């Protein structure tokens, strides 16, 4: 993209005008803008979800084990 000059951009604009026509360009620009807005909103929602998950993880108490703890048998459980 660094090698593009003003003439290249003008040629691209002319090709786009010929392909889509002047009447369809506003509708095309509107749909591209709406798509960009939806994408931006989804990215913001994903970042908010990540921040919420991280905050919940930090607030949760840390436990040293990964599974349920079993209590040691009491003297009442033993039959001798």
C-alpha cells in the first residue's frame, strides 16, 4: 500500500464507480458503516465480558484444592 499514489487512488475510484454505479454508492457506504458499527459494538461487548470475568475471578476466594474435601472419619464411625 505504500507504493500507491494519487493517480492509483483515482484509478481505483473510477473502477469502483464503473462497477457499482453512482446511484448504488451511498447505499454501499451506508451498509459498510452499519457493519463497522455492529463489529465495533461486538468487540466492546467482548471486552466488557472479559473484564467482568476477570473481576469475578479476582473476587472469588482461592482454595488450595481442586476437588471436594472429605472429612476424616470420626471415632463414632469406627466400630471396634
